């Protein structure tokens, strides 16, 4: 039973701390540290691994956990999606539109 409790603590701590760590890796400070191409590739690969594991664990926990844990997992999912958007700009690129509309293109 001790090993099961230890496994739950490890999984929950990963769910809790993977989101803020992903946001830290996408901050301006962390992007400023990655001047060389090698550091940029290492940062992005670690970020991708962190986001994949965090999203997978959060999605798997959200189906079977109590309400408080579901809230933490849903918050973690939102934070991971925001960190992916900060790094690659997928969602903001889709939402951003021309403020002038079709009339402003003439």
C-alpha cells in the first residue's frame, strides 16, 4: 500500500508542477536564454515532453478522480494549452483576424 500511495503522490505532484514549469519554459526570460540553436532544440524538446506527459496524465486522471482532483487536472490542461500557444502560437494565429475586415483590403 505504501508503494501505491507513493505512486499517487508522484503522479499528482507531476500534474501540479508540470503546468507552471511549462509556463516558465515559455517565458521571455527562458526564451532569452536560448540563444544558440542547440539550447533552443533542447528547451523545445523538454517542453514538448513535459506538455505531452502533463496532458496525458491530466486527461487520464480527469475521468476517474474526485471533483477537487478533476478541477486541478482541468486547470493543468488549460495551463498546458496556454504554454503550447505561447511557444508556437497555434491558437492565437487562428483567432487573430484582420480588424479592418474585407473592406480594408482595397
